[in-house]
């Protein structure tokens, strides 16, 4: 194995955070879709894809280094918003 257990565990944690961020961005995008704000929705869908791509790069790194991928539990993303500002603030 070309990766230490400590680094492997830290990267697995980051994989979970990347997937969690991806899901949150998708929920924000669907909120903007529901308000008929397609440009904002598109931006957040793209951001969700980007975060997923980050997670996949970390997964590939661990696999290539002979480590073990263990994706941690991911909290459910916030799915309801009362204002546009609330959704944007969450994205920051």
C-alpha cells in the first residue's frame, strides 16, 4: 500500500464532504428551478457536478495508491428554503 492509514482515512472523510456538498448544491439548484430562475439553477447544478468530480478524483487516488475507499455517512442536505438569500448564504 502506497498510502498511510492516516492519510487514507483523511481522504475518505474528504470524499464524504465532497459528496455532501454536491448533494447540497443539487438541492439549491432544484430550489432555483422551482422559482423559474434557470441561470441560478444551472450554476448550482454545475457546482454539484464539480464537487462530485472532486470526490471521484479522491476515490481514484486512493484506489491507485492501493488504499481502501470507505465513503462515510453523508448527512441529508437542506432541501427547503424560505428565501433566495437563505439558499445563497448556505452555498457560501
